[in-house]
């Protein structure tokens, strides 16, 4: 199936007043404008959600009601944005599930990316768990969902050999880097991990993780990769594979990064 080659972001925090992202509707409105400025035309926004809530019905209902109310506020902002700009951004919902327990129940479509088979997940405390990580991923696969691990490069205890990612991929997980990590937005450790992941061809997607402050960073990532000679990888990571995710299809594998002699100085700056 051919997919449109447009910038797509499926990790952001634009729903007003529900997490550490957009505080109010005005922040959401500005965030949409910044996505437009970067050429992003399709978004899945993903407020934080604790997986353990799915095993506590009362708390689950309270949190989902909060997210539903915020989502309705965001939908109004999206409609205003479309009227002002003369074209509509496609904005859908999901959540970023904190795997604070190994077996959350993600049957509610509001917990999955655009209600499809993919679910965005993260581990607590920005650390790879010493035990049960693969168990949780295998459990999600057994439910019929494909886990997409958010910002694996930000896990402080990730081994430089990326051996944990090899195990997680064997358990059925996919990986979405943050666009800003390559440029040091999250510090030197995350930047080093991001480079190693790209060099090894272990990233499946790149997303913004935009918290309605600063810039999304998608355009910067695509431009820098293109200037360094890696347009194929950038297109797969930010356009083709995210479009396949929206269509419910698995990603294409992204080729490892190799040095390009004609752009060696930029290659060295990004990946040296």
C-alpha cells in the first residue's frame, strides 16, 4: 500500500490541562500553529496515562473523564485553527502509557494511537526495568496490540550495545525516538544513545514529544538528516512509517546510517 509522504507526529502533549504539556487552550492553539509551521499535517496527541489505572475501575473512570473533557476542548481549538488557516490539521487521540505495572488492560480504544492496534508506552523513571520488561511487551502483543516504546534513547541505564532493544524487538516492540534527542535537547547521554540507535538502524519512527513549549523539532530533524545525506531514513522515520501506523500497518525497516563522503563534516557533527 502506498502512503502519503507528509510529516506525521504521534507523540505530543497538546490536550489542555491534563498533564505537563499544554496548560490551557491558548497553549494548544500555539502548539498547532508551530506544528503547521514545521509542515506537520497529521498529529496523534498522547497525554500521560498510568497503566495501573486500568486495574482500578474507579480511578480509571475519573482519569478517562478528565481526558475526554480535555479532548473536547482540544477539538474546539482544532476547529478554530482550521477555520483560521483555511485547512484542517488531522488531529487524533491516544495516550502515552506508563508501564507502572506489567499487564495493563488496553482494550479501551482511547488508550491506543488513533484507536488502532499500536500503543505508545514508556517505562517508569526513565530507566529500563531490571525485570518484567519483556513480559509486559509480550503481554501487550498477546492482547493484540503492538507496543511502540517512546524515547528509548532517554533511558539512562540503556546499555551502549543496545542489547535491551534487541530483546524488546524480539518481544514485538517498536521504537520511536524523540526528534530533539539527536541535537542534545535531553542531554549528552540521550544524544549518544540516539546516534547509536540511528547508526544501527534500530529506530522505527521519530516523533516530537512536544509539550507545547519551544518548537516541535520535526523539521529540524528532517533537514539535518537530509543535509547529512540521510533523506531516505528521515522520510521513513517521519513520514512513511508514521503513515503506516495510522493505517494499522507495521513499519518498514529503516536502513542503518552510513557515512556519506560528500557530507562528512555534517555526518561527523551528528554521528561522530
